[in-house]
C-alpha cells in the first residue's frame, strides 16, 4: 500500500512540539510511527518561514537549521512553504477593566497557506492516484471538506492524526480513522545530535536542549488607559 503523510507544520508545532520541547523532530521516523511502523512513500511538510523578533533574535535561524537537518536526513520529505501576512487588528488594552471595550489598533502577523497547501496537495495527489492511504497530521477543521472528498468521492483511505489532545468530532466524522497523537510518538522520533550530512555537521540549537527556561514576569508600563472616557489604571506585563 502506497502511503503519503501530509503535515501542517504549525498545527503540529503548537499542538505538540512547543509544549513538550520536541523541536528536533525526525519527520521520517515520526511518519513511520504514525503508520504503525511501516515506511511511507512521501511526506508533504507544509510550513512558512518565521521572522526573528527583538525578544527572540535567533528565531529564524533556528528554523533554518532545523530545515537543513530535515533536508539532509529525510529524503522523502518535501517542504511546501506558505507565508506570513501582516494586518491591523483591534486588540483589548491589557490590564484595563473595560477590555474589550477599550481597544487599540496593533499590527498582527498570521501564518497563511499551510492548510490550503495541504488540502490542495491532498486532493491533487488523490486524483492522480499517488497514494492508497494518506495520513493527515492536523486538527484544523478547515480540512474537513478536502478529506471528505478524498474519502467518499475519490475512494482513498485517509487517517487523521490530531496533534492537539482534544477530539475533533468534525474530522472524526469524515476520516477513515481518527486519533490524537500521544507525546511519546514525537518524543521517540527525534534526530540524533548532530545530524551529519556528508562532512557537514548540523547541530541542534542549544535553546532546544535541557529543561525549559523559567519565564520571568516583566512589567512594561504602568499608567492610565488612554481611550476616551476611560482612564482606568493599567499594567502591561510580558513574560521573558
């Protein structure tokens, strides 16, 4: 049976990787474990390139290093890139008793493309008969209709493996098989450190090793809400 795995990278990251500090994930080992120990023909990994911030100037470089390791050690992985969009959004004023009535315009960045890229590749590959079974790694209910089409209209088997430890009744209803992913699956699917690519050594970023750094509470501003007719005292905090 020909099997392909379709991974929503940000869904997986926020559902399991960040929470359990499993950043150095070998996508081939991970996919084979999801496939009950059987090899897979191809892995479609949908993600987007992040940007560094003032609080985390090395963020983009860590992702670059990880993708280097994936490309070196996982020949069956195809990385499909989306993008981030930036737009203005009204956000509640942190610490104001009138929130969300008191709000201010801020720039927000959102990842776009991973779910659409995954859905497009899944349906396209199914119609081209490139797999007998697909394993979709996502808890995103936007994928319900593409999965339904592939299962009921194209006649393929689609397993859904949700990285969030909560049931999605919508995904369960359309999938051939549905389960949440246990943390032990990615935990037992980590790259060696370093990953060796010929004579090149790709080392795991040190902040991903060892215990999670303790967060400290930092007070940014203390003052009054500037929204008209409010003037409630507010304190804005950040954890670093």
